[in-house]
């Protein structure tokens, strides 16, 4: 019995003796094996020295000697918080924007800047205020796409040493003070009224020209103006259910005018 107990104790000690190194070895191997996805890269520092970026897939690092930093290469979109901007013509506005960027060089993103996310965000805010502060309000409202491209190119140039590529900057919203909104509304209303007055004046001018031409033609042919007068009376009587009564002299004159008109149509010559 004592022999069996001693044998079991020996086996237990032997198992513990082999188990501990095995667990340590497995822990070392697990810390040495690294896996990164297709859109990620692993930046490796060996004893504090940058040795390169690895991935995607599986690779090995030296435990306790290598430090591993994972960098995402996908495009990141972040909102630039509402910025108060004073335009060139001294109008205070609040501008919201969105910046799209991605890391194209993981080594630079880790070595050249402490926090490329925060640095890019702050740089975009500063550039936004600087660029929009150099333009007038009308340009800010009408040339948003052009200003977005300008801001994007400036930020992209400044973040290039960090291994960051800024693909686009978009101005989302421009908030104006209430007083400025009222002034713009009044200006738009005045502009529409001006256009309406111009159209009406052009119509009056064309109508006056046509009436003048008609008057000249009527002066050349008294018969025509008299027929026009009688036609007007006929239209009034038809529309208003009225009966037009003329004197005998008027009837005689009407007959004479009709006869002259028939003669003119027959001979083709004007009769005076």
C-alpha cells in the first residue's frame, strides 16, 4: 500500500513537472503567433526598433522582444464638430463637415505622429476655419463643392508625411444667424420683385410698339378704323346682351363705309 502511494505521488510530481513547462511553451507560442485581417497590417518593433509592417494573414513575432501594433487600412469617416467661422465680410456662421481618409503607410502612421486619428481631426478643423475665413458669405453658399475640394487638398498635403491619405472633405451644413436669414429672404424677395417689374415693363413696351404700329395703319385707312369701331360695338353687344342703336346718319355712314370697303376689295385700290 505504501508503495502504491509513493508511486502515485511520483507520477503526480512528474505530471506537474512536465505540465508547467508545456503550459509556458504554449503561452509563448500563442503570444508569438499573430493574425491580421485583409484590411489590417501589423507594425513590428523589435527591442524598440521599427522592423516593418506585416500582414495580412499569419506571422510570427519574438515574444518579449517584439511589440505589435495593429493598424486599420480602411477608409474612415469622421464628423468635424460644428465650427464657428467668421467669413471675409464679417458674417458669423456655423459649419459642419465630414472628412474621409485612410492610412496608406502603417509605418509612418505609427512613427511620424503620436495619434494620427486625433491629429487628422484637429488639422481638418483648423484648415476648415482658415479657408472659409478667407471667402465671403455668398461664395460660401454657392461654391461649397469648390471649397470642399480646396480644404481636402490642403489637409491631404499636410497629412501625407503621416502616411494618411485624405480622399474627400464634404461641407454638410452652413448655419446662418436668424437676422442673416431674414436679410437673405428680403434680398431674394426684392430680386424676384425686380424681375417681375422688368418683365412687366418689357411687356408694356412691346404692347406700346404694336399699338403704335396699329395706329399708323389705321391713320392710313380711315375705313379700317371705322370698321374696327363697328366690330368692337358688335362684340360688346354680343357679350353683354346689348342692342346697339345708331342714328339715321350713322346708318347712312355705315352703309357708305361698307360700300367703300367692298369697292376696295373689288378693285384692290384704296378709296378716299
